[in-house]
C-alpha cells in the first residue's frame, strides 16, 4: 500500500519535505526522477541509476502501450521485470490517453469505419469552407489556385508507397518533406513517409535507437520546418489570397483520402503487429454493399458528415472575438 507523510514544513513558505512509501521502497521528496519514457533511461543501466542516487523512475504509459506493448511487458511479469528496476516507478497520465483516444479510436475504426471516416470527411470539408471564406477577392487567379491545390493534393493521396534509398541524403530529404505536413492542411507526415518508403524504416530506427539515422532525419526535420515556415509566412505576406486559395485546394483534395467507402487492394503489418490497409481505392456506397456484403450505411454516414461539419463551424463561430 501507498503511504504519504509530511516530515518537515517551512515556516516562511509552502515548501515541505515528505516521504512516499511504496511496495518497492520509500521516496523522499522533493525528488529528481530520471525519465524512462519507453522503459529505459538512455545510456544508463539500472545499476548506474542506483549508484547515481535515483530512487524512482518516470515512465510514459501511453508510449509503453504503443512500444514495446502490453504483451512484451507481460512476458517479463510487469514493468519492473522489463526494466530490470526494483525501485518505485511513476507512470504519467498516458493511461488516460490510452483509454480515451487510442483504444476508442481503434475500436471505432475496427467496428464503424464508415461512420468514423464520414465524421472526418465532414471535419475537413467544413475546414475547407472556413479557409475559403478568408479569401478576400474571388478572382480568376484565385479560382485557378484552388483548382491547382485540389488536383495536386488529390494526386498526392493517390500515390502508392514505394521502396526507396537508405542513403543519408534521402533520409535528410524525407525528414524535411515530411515535416511540411505539420504546416500544410489535409495531409500527415506519416503518410508522406509512407509514400517515400521511409515510414517503417524510421520507426525501426527509433525502436533500435539508430543514432546516425535519427540525427540525419532530425536535421532534415529542423531544416524543413524552419525553411518552409518562413516560406509560407513570406507567401502569406505577399500573396495572401493566392496562398489561402492553394491551401483551400489542399483541403478539398485531401477529401479523397478520407472518403468513407473504400476497397482495400493490399495490406501491411503495422509497427504494432496489426494488419492495416496499404493501398485502397474509393468506391460508391452501392459497390460497397456488393463487395463486402454489408450495409453501406449511407444515411447515418451523411448524418456523421453533418455532425463533423457542424462541430467545426460552431467552434469557428465561438472562437471569434466579440466585435
């Protein structure tokens, strides 16, 4: 059982010294906790941590859930065995993330994929409407920019993942390109890495702590983030309407990726050991019935689209400062 006692208090401030007693030993506070996000404190063994005076280690429940995963930890009879650490371990609020987001989304995608993607479709469609409203003048060049952005993003979402070079120059470029997705609407960095054939490679490099690869990739991310954010700021300052028009097109074109009714052509094994779609093509709701023998759910799907749109538009309305 846990036991918490205050052993001393300051008469001038709110400072105090305490002792937290756990089944794995006492912890005196205030305390410095080494961080072992994935179950290890980088570059230090458990013996070295003990010799350095560490009495408790901090872990991240959510990241441990993702990698190495519950099954691996269970094989070691728990986190203490996995880490070879016999002292107390504090895990943060990642548990809330697991049960509120990861498991819920996985359950919904596994059981109600059409409704989930319909909701996302509505979110992006409403976002495109909001961005479109920020265009001051609806000139011919802005209309052309919207169409161009739509076509470009539509083509990007149609790309199939490929095998690619593992040379450092290509890893650097992959990081620089993927980080642009953090700024541009409608597409994710993970999808860009998948297209470039570097998604699984980077994941494996993280799990094995391949330092040269991570350093090169990290420099690419930094260079891409700095250069592209400056470029986007420059474009917005000088060609505001055209830039916003292109971004609107990106959102419209990305709707191809979240179309609810899809046929899976090929699949892959994810980093968590799950079978996930790799290449898909969009189909009509009626064809979905014939292909999978289940109801397409057109009416409720449209309802979820409307809910997603309404959510974004309502948040946009209430986020505006009072005039």
